[in-house]
C-alpha cells in the first residue's frame, strides 16, 4: 500500500489548504518520517503506531503559531489525502 500511496503525493502551498484547515483535518508530518509510510499506517488503521508518533510529536495538528507563520510565508508542502485527513509535510 505504501508504494501505491507514494504515487498519490502532490504538493500545495499553505494558503491553498484553507478548506482543509477550516475543517481541522490537516495533520503535519515531521521530515523524520516518510509521508507515504504515515499515510499507509493511517489508511490501515494502525492505531498503535500512529499513537506512538503522536506521543513522540512527529505527527500533529498545526499549532496556532505554525498557522500564523505559514500564512505569512506560504511554504510549499508535500501532501496526500487519507480521508478524512490531509497529511502535509515540509520538504527537507
């Protein structure tokens, strides 16, 4: 599944993610992790792994500080949708 999801990764500027931000469905993925691996684990409902990443702080909702900073800087993110979430990662 991870290889299939790898092909579905796209890119978007932060300001293009407004609808997803309004729905509170954006998950930020640290550059320490593979975006396709995180997508795969969420799609497969691997709760233990995902909860471990949350506890480690390598996946999270964007903070208010992040939202404000990225709103000004408008960086490009690598993105993939795993309903109902949009996973976003700043390129390293």
